[in-house]
């Protein structure tokens, strides 16, 4: 009995460790490299997540392109994009509209995209920023890097009726805005505030250096959407 049990445990360990095994495939989805990738929008920069870098991915494996006044993003690895000239300070609102022409068109489960604010030291190992992103299944997530990842509304986010929800393959549009006003930082999706967070809980050790900083956009891996109307206004 002992030999049988020991053999079973050893076999289980081998199954978990074999690259490309069914167990591994179920645990996570591989980021796919985008053909013709890179950044072709003047002045813009990007950085993939640390775990993507460890897997050998770079911004060349995702694509940021200009289409008229819109930004067309296709990933690839999870990535943040920004233009260093785009800065917001004091009380402000950054907003944009994200259109996914085919929900889950490049993946088999929902992936998010959204607004980035409070970017400091972007592109370095000490970067910090906060983002609010929507999923086409009606969920949203608020997270940040400081430089390690931190969560403001749970590991998988939360559902909210304001977030547009569609079936696989259908088009979906989300208008996302992040605001700093006084002691509060808020995320609004499609005109409804879905989350409010205290600045003191954000600007602290291991999180943000400041709510002042560069703004931009962030996309999860294997996702495609068009971004329009990325603007900042003073509150």
C-alpha cells in the first residue's frame, strides 16, 4: 500500500510539472504573440507585466496602432501603454471609451481593459500606477502596481450592473473614467460610479507614490479593442 501511494504521489508531481500538460493548460492561458506587433503611435511607450517578461515577452509581442483619432490595441502579453506627455495633477478625471468588436475574440474567457492613472517611474522596475478595467461579462477590477501588484476590489473584481455584459462574439463598449477629487479616487463605468477609494489607502508604502502622474491605458493578455476619446479634465 505504501509503494502504491508513493507511486501515485510521484506520478501526480510529474503530471503537474510537465510543460504543456493538461494541468498547466487549465491553470492559466498562454499569451500569444501578435503578428506585426510593437508600438507605432508617436510618443507612446509600453511595458508588459513582470511575469510576461519572465516568459520572454516584450511590447513587440503586442500591438498599439493609430486608426484616425483612435488607438487600436491587440495583445499578446498584458501591457500598459502611455505617452509621457500625458500627465494629470491635483483634482482631475481621465476617461476613454473602449470598444471590443468581438467579446472574447482572442481568448476563451473574459479579459479586462481600462484606464491608468497616477503613473510614476513607468517603464522601470519601480513603476507605480492604478487602473480600473472592465470585462465584457459585467465585472470590473481596480488594481495597481507599487511596484508589486495590489488589489482594491478583490482578485477577480466584482460585478456591477453599470458594466455592459454581452454574449461571446458580440460587440461591447465600455466608457471608463477615473477621477481624483479631494480625498477620494473613483472609478466610473458607463456613467455610474462603481468604486470609491480613499487616497490615504492608495498613496502609501507598497502602493502609489502619488495620485499625480502619467495617465494611459492597460489591457489584459490576448485581447483586442479600440480606444477613443482618451482625455483629461480638471475637477
